C-alpha cells in the first residue's frame, strides 16, 4: 500500500489542510474499511477503480469518479472494487465554504459529484486530473481550478475563532462557554457554524475529542481503555464508549487493531 500526503501552496493553506494519494493492488478478498469523522470535507478523484459505499440500510452504492464528500456525522464503510488509486484534497474544517455552490449542510454524509457542484467546469476538472501522471501535476491542476473558483466569501471570523478555541481545548469546552466567549447567543452561533462547517460546534467538539482518543490508540499511548477515557476527559468509561461507538460503529476494543490501522489513513493522522 502506498499512502502519501502533500502540503498545499501557502496561499491556499488557510483553506486546504493537505493532499493525499492512496494506491493499492486489487485484493483477492476486498476488505471493508471504516472511515471515521474528522471534521474535514474532501474532494476525491478515483483514478483507479471505484469504491462501494455502504448506506445505513446496508445497501451499497458506487461512489462517483470524482466528488466532494460532505461532513461525516457517522462512520462511513467503504470497499474497493478493484485497484485503488485515489487522489484527495482535504480541506480545513471551514475550508470548502468559499467554493460551495450548494449549502454545506446539505452535503453531510454525501458524495456530491463535481459535475453537480460545478457543472461543465467540474467535468473538465475531473478529466484534467485523471490525465495527470504525477501527484504534483494533480495538485497544480486542482490549485489552479480552486484559485479561479475562489470568490469573495470570507470565512466568518466568529467561526474561525470558535474553531480555534475548540482545537485549543481539545474539544473539551461546553457550547455555552463558546457562546459566552464569542458574545453571541448559542442559537446564532450554531447557525453560523453549521452553514460554514456543516457541523454544529458540539458535533465538531465531539469529533476533535474522538480524534485525540484515536491518535492515542494509534500511537499506543495508553495503558487501558479506562485510562484512555480519563486521558481524553470523558465523564466516565460508559460515556467514552457510547461516543466512540457513535463515531466508529464499534467499541474501542473492537476497533483497536486492523480497523485502526486502515482508518488512520483517512481520518487525518498527518
């Protein structure tokens, strides 16, 4: 398996977290992979074979050749149909909103094709990216496209400062405290945040908190699952297990091992 990440041009770094590629030969027995919410939207190009995406009713649909995946509010189960070749743009938490042509919130848990988002321009971008031979060429093609699409929609300063506060606190800050610090009532803050990020402040806080737990799991920086719950400041182990299962579909013990290894490629261990 070949997995690599690449830094964006500094000019776009406030909007793009990184680029990544994933390549893998066809598996004799395709393995399902659980993608965990990480608070970031992604623009994905399949230059290999397409992936199946399992829905909540266990029915599978084939993902578009190119798409933007909205915010995940639950675990996403995918499965390769052949040779894996994926190039992806991972946006910052609020980074896709300047390019959005439909409300961000309407994209939650959906793979929206580029032609649906950008029309003929999206079709042309897909064609150009798939014709590129190297990751560097793909990155330049996408960055040229995004610069042209970048409009005057500035990221709301309140949203930016709220995200910074959530990150600094590791997701461990009550929403009422966020409202107090921003001097905006809770409902207005949630409305602003949801339209820019696709998640509520509470949802992003839970996601950031879970990511901290996942990174401790990935790096084996824990002695027991009880200690892991305390390390990430959950009220108790039962609360930790419930949140963990909501976001991964599994308990921490069930998830630990190969699921963690595979999912770490996707949830942003960069």
